[in-house]
């Protein structure tokens, strides 16, 4: 079979001579329909990842069908997606239902061989926490493949009373920013402002019906864009230090600020006004990963809004994986999905 394998920094290879893996007792073997490129995959390509040891098949965002099952609850032919961080099931966070915050996690594409292959085996412990989620057949494969990143967005939005809000700002229109905008609109928010520089991603947002403003226009007119008070929720989907330092100033008193995008270690420190946070009663929060419950919610949203999600996806054959990586890095593509 074919698979995409990380061997080290700037050393990722398409290998075509791997054997189809066996299905272990209590596990399943999945035949892939599609898998998508995550920002984490690109970071690992450029700078490595402490969770990675080479060689390792990469990828954790996918949709596929059960090819063989030695696990109860799954049969051949069933379509599945996944919450790819496998909690230990024993620590404080797993017992609280927050398996994404597990103290001893293992992740698909890192400690466990990943999804960028024609076939992926899942061990028994990857199934015990309900991480494998069944997916309806009405969702096109490229759209179903983004269930995992959408589930992370849903996790983040669950941290704020989004259903009661009217004015929300999304900064950064990569895949995560676009996913946020679609999910926020589905929650019933009336005024959604998105911000990024002119280009392909901004064009996608406009095609989806969102108002897009440049960073300069946002800085000058954020109150006029938000009913005169500032935004009730500011979502930071841009991994840029200066942007993350400025973003809370666009929030109204009592608002929420979501630090969804992470920064590289060399730029992780932010210069924030504690007085602004204190006197404006701002709630600043982070979000990491998702749980199986969030993936289930993502599947429902993908089914309901499949046409919208399809507009942000570029589909390429697996053999053009490097074109996909480079296209995301060059900001020519918002979200790349590969097909085996």
C-alpha cells in the first residue's frame, strides 16, 4: 500500500511498498476514503514534533470504511471518522469526560501510525473510549475528512454562550477561521465579521457570505462593526503574536476571547493589558483538541452544511501531498484533502 511517512524535519516521503497492516485482536482495519492536511502536519514537516519518532505514518484527520473488524460494535463496510487523541481512561481528566486533556495521551499520526495511508489499523485501546465515530454516507468524503478539525472548533465554541450572541469576530481565515465562521453562523449569530488580508482565503469567506475586513479596517472601525460596543466573542485563528496581543481590545466589556491558534515556542509570550482584562471583565480561554462527543456534533453539522464546507476544500490525489503542504504554506489553499 501507499503511505506518507515522516522521517525527520523536511524529510517526509510517499512510500509505495508498505504491506497492508494486520487487524489486531480487539481492533479494526480501516480502508481510507480521504484524509486532510492539518497545520500540525505542516509544523511537523518544518520543525518536527516531540511526540514523533521516525519513521511514522502521519495524519489524523480522515474518513474511511471498516475493512476488517475484530472489535464488537463495528462491522465491515461501516463508515467512520475519529477523535484521534486516545485518552488513558484512568487519569483525572479522562474520568471527567475531558479525554482531550489526558495526562498520558497517545495520538493517531504520532505515537500510533496515522491516517495518510491506504489502510490504517487501530488498536483495541483506540476504541474503548468511543473515539471511533460512525459517519453517514450522505457526506462527501472530502467533507467528512474534516470532521476532526471541526470538532476542535465545536469544543472551543462550547466554552462561551455562543447561542446568546449577536456580534462575533473571527480573526484569521485559514481552515480553522473558516470552520469557526460556518459553525458560528449555524449557531444563529447574526453579525459575524471576519478579518484577514486580501487573497484566496478572504475570497472563500466572501463566497460563503461573510463580511471580510482587512486588519487595518478592523482596527479603525471595530466598534462600528459591532454595534458600537465591541464584539461579544473574539476568535483568534491566526498564529501571529501581534494579532494575539491586539485581539482583546476588540472585545466589549464582559466578552470572551478565544485563543484557538497556538504560537511557536519562540513567540509564545504575549504582552497583554491586565487592566483591560480586569476592568472589562474579559474571559480569555484556550482550546485544545476535542472529545468523541465533539466529533459526533461535527458529523451532524457537516451533514447539515456540506455545501458550505465543500467550498473551503481543495482535493488532491495522495501523490500530490507536497503540493498540498506547499499550497497551504503559500496560502493558496485553505484546506487540503488528499485521496488515496
